[in-house]
C-alpha cells in the first residue's frame, strides 16, 4: 500500500480499476485497521446497498469528514436519525414538483444563454463555471425559495473551501483534532463561519417573508418544512448545508461532463436541439452519468459479519464500492468507454443492472428525479441555441474530489446556431 500511495493519490480511479482487474470482485486492502474492502462487482454492490443494506451504515471516514461541513443532515445521518429525517423532507421531492422545476431551470438557463450570446460566436467558454453557477441557483430557488443570485458566489466559495479541507482530511488516515489550530483547521473554521452566516441570513429572510411563496408547483418548500418541524437552529443549518452540498456540485459535475461528451457529438446535439419531449434528452443524461458518475465512490461500515460474493466480511469493516468502476466494466457494458446514449433509449435506468450513479436501496439519492430533470432541461436549452465543440484532442482527467471535477475547468468552443 505504501508503495502505491503516489499512484493512489495521482489517479484513484485508475488504481481502483487495476485492483478490480487484478484481485477480483471483493479485495481486501493490506491496511491494518479498519479491515477495508473494495467491492467491484454489480452483485457485490447490490448486496451492500440493497440486499443487506440494514447491515451497512454510514459511519465511515468519508461521511465523518463530510459531516464536519454538513453535520448529521440527511446525507451523513445514520440509522434512527435518518429514519426521522427522511419523511420530514420527502414532501418537497414529490413528483409533481418537477413541472415547476422546468420553469426555474428554463429561466436560469436563459441567463446563461444571454451571457454566452453576448460573446463572439466560437469563443472559448469555461462551461464548468456556468454549470456550478446554475446548479447552485436552481437548488437554491427550488428548495429554499430564495433567489440566491446575490449570495451564490459567497455560498459556493465557502462550501467549496470547506469541502477542500474535508477532502484533504479524508485522504490521510490520521486526522489532527479539529480543536488544534492548524492552517487546514483554521481554513475550515473560516469557511464554516461564512457558511453559517449565509445560511443564517437565508433562514432569517424566509421567516420574515414566510408563506409569501410556496415550493415548486405548489409542493411545500424544503426550507418551510424544516422551519415548521421541531428542529434546533443547528439542525436546520445542517439540513440546509447538506442539501446545498448534495444538490449543487453533483448536478454541476454531471452537467459539465455531459457537455464535454456532447461537444464531440454534433449529431446528439442536433437531436437535443430538436427534441420535443424531455424524454428524448434523458438517454444523454443517463449515459453521461454512467461514464462520469459525480459520486464516484460510495462507502459503508459493516455493523455485523456478512458474506459478499462468498467472501467473509467482519463486523466493523470499511467497504468501498465505485459506480465509476462498475459502470465502465466490460462484463456489464458493451464498449464501456464509448459514449452511446442510445443504450438508454426506451430503458428505465433504475432497472439497469451495474448502473447506480444515484446509489441504490433505502439510501438512494432523494434528488434523483430532480437532478435528471434539471440536467435534461439545461442540456436541451443550451443545445437549442448553441453548438459546442472541444478545443483539443486530449481528455481532461477527472479529479476525484467530493465529486468528479475537471482539473482545469472545462473550456469549450461555443458557437451560435
Ligand atoms: C447528478 C446529480 C446527483 C448525483 C450523481 C447524486 C448522487 C447521490 C448518491 C450516489 C447518493 C447516495 C450516497 C450513498 O448511498 O452513500 C445520494 C444521496 C443523496 N442525495 Fe444526491 N445526487 C445528485 C443530486 C442531488 C440533488 C439535486 C439533491 C437535492 C436537491 C440531492 C440530495 C441528496 C441527499 C439529501 C442524499 C441523501 C439521501 C438519504 O440518504 O436519504 N442529490 N446522491
């Protein structure tokens, strides 16, 4: 393991893929504690997330680090906490909200098309910046009823700065306690204070103007559900930050990679531009999330002993599985490296084996329909107005941060149709 440290840091995706090829479906890393396994088969991931899900909790280094920022909100909460929280927020994600989401996304995409139109046609534009921006505004307006535009830069920067520290912490096995004022801990404190302030303002403003606007298509607004529940200020803050973190960078990452994939496919761009139904766009969304699943690893902690793919897993183990590795495995996918949205045409992605960009089982992403819908509308709106082209021939190597992100932004050439 020590010999491989540099390799793991440089390209964990390649490392995990090699481990799968070399050691099979369930391999144990040679590190003393906790016993740590990589589960790289579709059946193994199914056992972990669905078949015996109640045996596997979220008390892992990944979620402990994330919870420094999100607290024990819905994403990082375990067991009984999670069971109380999920029904509380579920009404905000009712299917009927999606029609209202279209209006919000169309309006926000209009701001991007206006900005891009004002540039000379054929200019290079960093689409990652635009996708980070739109994803934040959409999640903000849809869930918190507030036009975050004025505060979006502050919130996004504070979130990203806090998450950066979290990523660094989760990469080293021994973390320096939070109370010791190391530069990293101080940076985390500063960004948390900024986040707290921004969220505090959001909540204050909503309390003042409460009930002036509802959620999408008449569904309750997430923020109102939280404010009406018997929660402390800290609990409200944890949920707000959780939903910002879970719903912002993930969708932005998915959109950024989808645009990059589309930029090499003029035929698919034309199809999106002409699409009458959103259903025509979903195959592109689903295929982009196959090749570049923003949540590239999922981790769990075993409560009791179990067997996965015939291998004994002791209690107290750390289990790692990866949508990125499994969704590119040629045992399950023909020409797995090829971008081919037609594989999802007429197919319900939730029924596809070896495909779980939104997780699976009881801890399935609560924002799955929201995110697919949002991505489909953004892609359609942009392709109707512009053609995209890659600038060079090399592929950006995804950085494995909280989500998969391109290292140096995503500059694409943008032409008006
Ligand atoms: C392309 C975009 C997205 C991707 C790829 C994604 C991926 C995921 C994955 C893989 C999980 C499960 C994690 C695990 O099992 O350990 C998850 C959970 C979650 N996601 Fe998403 N997500 C996306 C968008 C969103 C959006 C837009 C929201 C909110 C508006 C959201 C909110 C959440 C929450 C709250 C959870 C925890 C659910 C629970 O445990 O009950 N996500 N997401």
